[in-house]
C-alpha cells in the first residue's frame, strides 16, 4: 500500500475526477446540440445520423429539457461538494471535514453525556459495581461491542480465546487483575518445545503425560516416558502442571483447554508453540468504561447480590 500514498496518486485522482465530470457535461451538451435533419414523407425529421438494416434510422427524440437540467444540476452539485469536502486527491476541502474528526466529535458529545456516570462508577469498588443492575447493563453493552468478537456473545470463548464464565483464569480472576488485563492487554506466548523435549516421538510422549495430569484418556506407557521430558515445561507450568498465573501459563490438570485437548492438538502446541495477543483498551475506552467492563466480566463467573453501586 505504500505505493499509493505518494503525491502522484493524489494528482491522478484529482485529474480523473475532474475529467469524468467534464466528460459528463460535454456529453450532455453534445446531445443537446447535434441534430441532423432529413426529408421524409414530406416532412423534415430530425435523426441522430445512425442508420442500419438498409435504411432503418434512429430518430432524434431528445430528453425533455427539465430532465437535461437535472443532470446539469448534479454536475454543479458535484463540483460544489468537491470544493467543500475531500474528494480531489489530497485536497481536504474548504470545510476541512474528515470521517475521523466526525467520529471524534460524536465521541466527545457521548462522553460529555455519559462520562460523569462512568466516573462515578470508577470511584466504586469493582464488586459493588458488578452488583449494580444499571452498571451491569452498561458493562454488557460494552462487552458485546468490544469483546464478543473473540470471546463470543455468551462469553464462553472460542478456540484460542478463553471462556470467561468458568472461573478458570490464565492470569487470575480477581477484579483488579481483570481490570489490569483490560487496561494493558496481555501477550501470551508459549515457545516451540519440540526440539527441547527431544523430537517428534518425545513430543507425543509428553502430550500423553499432559493428558494424564487431568486424568484424560491417554497411553500410560507413553505418559511414563513423557514425564521425564516434561521437565522442560515445568519452568512455566510447574512440576505438578498446575500452571503459573504470574506468567499466564495454564493449569494442565483441570481439563480446561484453550485450543483443544486431543493428542494431536497438544502435540501441535508443544511442537510449534502458541502466540496470543489480547489488545489493551486503556487509551481506546478510558479507565471509567474499563472499570465497568471489568466488573461485568468478573460477574460472569461470580454472582454478587444485587445492590446499587451509587449508594456504596
């Protein structure tokens, strides 16, 4: 795309746009002026000059003048529009309008209306916000707008995206931790471990050992061989496989799988590693909205008694 941001393309678009409008005007003018008359049955008949099939002529029956003038008006409207708004290459238009500016203006108006409400909730304990029905409704709308694309509208996740309703957390499920995740985002990375465990056969053995940690279906003999090689994984997942929330290493003993719990999938994870990115919302939403959103996400796996956060 870098080839399309130099000055040439701005000039190209400008010339092409003006030439197209001028061409439309010239076509209208020519159609109103070019008339050919021929005598026919004692009358002078106007034709377009097109003849085919041994004398079949196309008569010149032009559009009504009012219809022609409507086309001229659209050309004038287009020229005025292009003078006021962007459309001619890099020319910004006399009004300086941009879609980004329009969005920011609408956002500023919305923030002025709802900002004080979010500020009130920001000063309230997250668990109390989670118990406020009004705050819950606001948090749900935020979730459906910004989070459902990955975690699903029911928050039960998708392949590679955590289920937020089951109480199983990679980095911890306390309200403040959830808020920190939303504000700053997360970058979860598991390095490829195929070479570290000793090749494809050992990858399969480790996969069966990982399945044995959660009493899932596995080959006991292969799991026994894989236990020794699991030492390469213990630095993150722990010797007991229970994970480490400080680094986002998942618990391998609970049958909760981010990508799936089959032998083939686990082998793929060990062999190639995983790389996940959770975006940061601090600059995009602001702390007030994130506070309400974090309270809603926490409530998905923690049911608090209903109350009103504003009274706390």
